[in-house]
C-alpha cells in the first residue's frame, strides 16, 4: 500500500482504489502485515490495540499483535505475528524462501481478525497470490463458523505470479489438503502442485484483473496455465482498467517540480525540461530538441531489448533520452551499465540505474515522449502518468496499454481519442516506426503536437471510473448474497 509499503504498482492500486471508494461513501479498511521495513512515518496515529487475536498455524495457536493507524486518510490494520519465524521482520517485503508460508499465515490471521472483531463485512477484496488463500479459507473454514456475510473479490494483477507449492503445505493454515488437491479446485493445471491463484479463482465470488485487454489475453497463453480455469469461471471474471492517484500525480501541484503547470500553460513544462537538462548535465543546444523518457523495472516483461533499441534510435533521430530504473536480474543490470558507459560522454543520453521517486516526477514533467515497449503489460500506470504530465506515450499494443493509448495516425478511430503512438509486434522495426512518426509530428507539426499534449493532459485517468465499476460488481454480489 503506497506510500507505507510499496514495491510496485499494486501498492498504488490499494491506496487509489481505497480512497476512491471512501469518497463514494463506503467504509474501507485495509489489512496489511506489519513489515519491519515499511515506512512507519507515513502512518498517522500508529498504535497497538489492546486485543488478543490468536490464529491457527501448523497445528498451534499463535498470538498476533494488532496495530492501527491511518494512511492518507484510510484506516489500516497491521498484523504483527508473534511467531518464532518472524515472518515480516525480514527487511524486505517479498522474495523470501518461505513466502508461501508467510502469506498463508497472514491470510489466516487477517480472517481471524475480522471474525473476532464481529464486523458484518460486505466485501473482502484480496489482491494477488499473497492473499489468494483467503478465498478457500473463508468458504471452507470461516463460513462454517457463522462468518458468512461477506462476498470475496479477488484481483490478479499479473498472472506470471501464481503462488505454487507442494499440496501438503496447504495444511499449515488449516486447509483440507485432500479436499483441495483436485483438478477442479486448487491443483495446478500442469505442475502437480497446488496453485494459490487457481484456488482464489475457484472460490471467489468475483475475479478481476487490471484491464479489459489483459482479461482477454489471459484466457489464452497469457494465462500462464490458468486459461482453462478462467474459461470455466468466465461468468465471474472481468477486466477493469486501473486508475492513477491524480492527487499525487498532478503537475499543477507537484512539489517536486521546478515549475508547476497545467494544460493551459505549457511554459512550465518547458521550464521543467530545462531544469532536468541542467540537473543531468544534458546538452541544451536548442530547447525544442525532443526528450524521450522511460521509467521502468528492467525485466524481460518490460521489453528490455526494445528499451535498449529506443536509446540508440533516439540518438539516431537527434533526440535526448533519459532512463530511470534498475534490474533485479544481474545480467540485465550489467548490460545497461555497459550502455551507460558507452554513452557517458554523450550529452544527449542519460541512464540512471536506480529508482528515485523525486526524479521520476521531474522526468514525467520534462519529457516530450514516453516509451513503454512492454512484451506484456497487465495494466501499466506510467503511460497514464506520462499523459497527465503532457508526455506523449509510445507503447506496444498489449494489455492495459491497448486500453489507454490509441494511435494518433489511426484513421479508423475518432481523432478525439487518439492520444499517442503504438506498435503491434515486439520488434525493433515496429518501435522504430512508431518513434519516427512521433518525432516527425513533434518536429514538423508543432501546433498539432501542442494540441495533442494538451488533450493528453485533460484525459481523466482518476480512480473514479474504476471505482464505479468495482462499486457496481460489489453491489451485485452483495445483492445476490442477500437474495439467497
């Protein structure tokens, strides 16, 4: 949950959707592990509750310390297990050898907290495999105890990550292995293990993913083995495009910018471009030289070979390129360190191979174009943020990119929705063509480009639309439950 515990886009979704639903008048409460590495200074009124919550795990009952606080106005419960394994005192959020065990414990403890609180919950909304255990636990364990008022919504943000393990490991949190290790329940479709995401798909009342196009893609090879399960449960599965936090990402109020600006006054954008050039020691021979931005994790999914090509193509086209991002894969990190060394004496190319939140705001504001050449992209937030800051996106047509960016030269769609440049095949030729078209428009049709920038800045990418869609499916699920 941003900004208290952020690894990637999931954290922004929890905060953004939660705040949007809260604004619509709903009581929204978040439950998180109390990570030792979370940003405690981002939590207001953090305190320990004087309650004892015990939860079952590995044949024993364990105490959990329950903390409460608010994060950007949202009430949050933090669960601190009193378990000898110190599940969430590891100095990192994910990536531990026992992640399956850690999050199975958390899922059971979170349900126990709700059960013991006596709350009459309408919707329990779980995200990704780490909380996928909640769905079978709720229906196979807690509903039998009388805690059955809620309906379960499960959102999978990326089907690459499914949470598989030997079937016997389900018993840790009190699930019946024999009952669940079946092809129509939690047995993985190809690996002879159990699959947490499959269990959530089977047991949840609502299953969503983060864009309509990705919802179509995962019904085929994009489902990473779960496509048949999704087809069986297709009536309760849909894609809802994520929004962005338009308070955090707002060029007219952004405290990180040299000059704040809006669509009616683009002088501020030019000033931010000049400021970033000075900060990064980029050449500024002529102010109108196009600046291409890219902010990403350098992993295969993001199209690293195309990002590399975009750097060289920008140099060939006479533009400037700024990359902000790092890779957890040593080989990829070394490759881009080599590219950075190659361009170290080139005043038009800068690679900053780490993540820097403040600098990311400055790059969005300074760049004229923004590259997102993903191999697959469930939703993508950077293209939406870029447009909000007047940086025209150049993206591959996949997943949420296909649902949010529409090609400027596509005469089959209305001009008013055309907002960027797209390509279809994940190859250098397609990306080069899209970049050439963007550069051509920028350099030869400045007034047309200005109108495109202004149009992009006024598109509504807030959470309001997404929250309304979630509100609708929540209400239908609750209505069906009450009709039973």
